[in-house]
């Protein structure tokens, strides 16, 4: 979402019976669910959708590394205790996908307390107007919004992906306001370009639904103004619908063949993808 917040409950990971299949084969066969892992969500007090993108099957039989690339919601809300949790992650890069107005009004990641390379890549120029879309169904709104985001921000998404391949950039986190829309699209492009299956990409995106509920509960308890604002926001703006993102990704694949070719078409070089693969992928 562009206005809001949160993340899901994590249950104990599924345990597969012994098998001759490798870890990636087990994931893709459905015997192991890579989404459900206690390492997935970084638990914080005031940030509700901070998630690790590790553990996903990718190209060449590899998997994404844990504690290397994270996705998140509004990092301007980090409390003192949250800052100490984040410090232990050893972040070197923070990529903020929000607009300049959002940064001016709400602030940024506390880079004065944790030394990082801060990069601003606003993928849309202005947040969407609730009044312009108040009557739209959630699915239709999200398909429109993500398509428009790719139209407006293709080069900016390419810049963010390239930023992640900068020498010394990792570990890194990219985020927007709720960690849902702008962050969700960037995660889909990054993971897709590295060969993570679309079903996994969409399942990762879908975890945001739980995060939104956590944010709502936190806001009700700690931040009544935000809770009131969320209550007044049309459900389309708060929804995280994997089918909607899937429809947009399918359209991209019809036009370009696959996500890898799409990101190449918007300016991400093969060298950047190979550098990211070397840094972010590992043997199971």
C-alpha cells in the first residue's frame, strides 16, 4: 500500500520426510514450504513487515541467502529497541522507494544512528489519490496500480536493483510505506530475475496480508490517528492480493518472455544480475 503498514504470523516450518530429492526439488514439489520459516519475519515493535528474502529456490538449483536482502515497510517508525535489532543485521544499504513528500513529512531510516548507504529511488512521483479510486474493486485497483507503477517507475526499479549489486551493498533492505505495493513489485522483479518461481514470488507477496493486520493492531494500541486513518481507507488500498500481482507479472511475461528479459529491457544489465546471483544465491 502507499499509505500504510504490517506482517503475518509465522508458524513452525514444515518438515519433510527423508527423501533422495534435493532441498530445491522438495520445495518445488510442495513437500517443503519455503515461505513458512521462523527466520522469515524480523520481529520489531513499530515496523510490521520487515522480512528476509532468504530461503527461496532460484536459478541453477540454488537458493536465496538468508540475512542478505530484506524488504520492509516504513523504517522511519523504528523505535530505540528496533534500532538495536536492526543494528545486529549488519545492514550496509537502505533503499527508500517512497516519494520525496513522504520523506519530508515522515522522515527516513535513522542513518544518523546506524551508518548505511542511503539511496532514494521513488518509483512513483505521487501517492495515489483515494478519491480517484474509492469505488474500484481491490483486484482491479491493484492491477491498475502495479501496471501504472511499472509504466512510471521502470527505470527507477532498474536503478534500485542495480544499487543492490553495488560493491559492498549487502546486506541491504528496500522499503516503502507499508512494504506492500512498491516494495512488493520490486521484490517480484528482483526474485523473478534470479529465477525464483512465480508461485513463490506471489506467496512471499501474500505474507503482507498478515503484516497489515499486525499494523492495524499496533496502530489501535499505540497510534490511534493511524488506526483511524486505516479505518477510513478503502479496502482496495490495504489489500494484498497475490492474484492481482500475478496478473501483472503474467502480462509482463507475455510481452517480454520472462521477468529476466523484462528487467534487461528496463536497463538492468546481465552483469548486475550475475553479480547479484553471486552475492545472493547459494547452494541449498
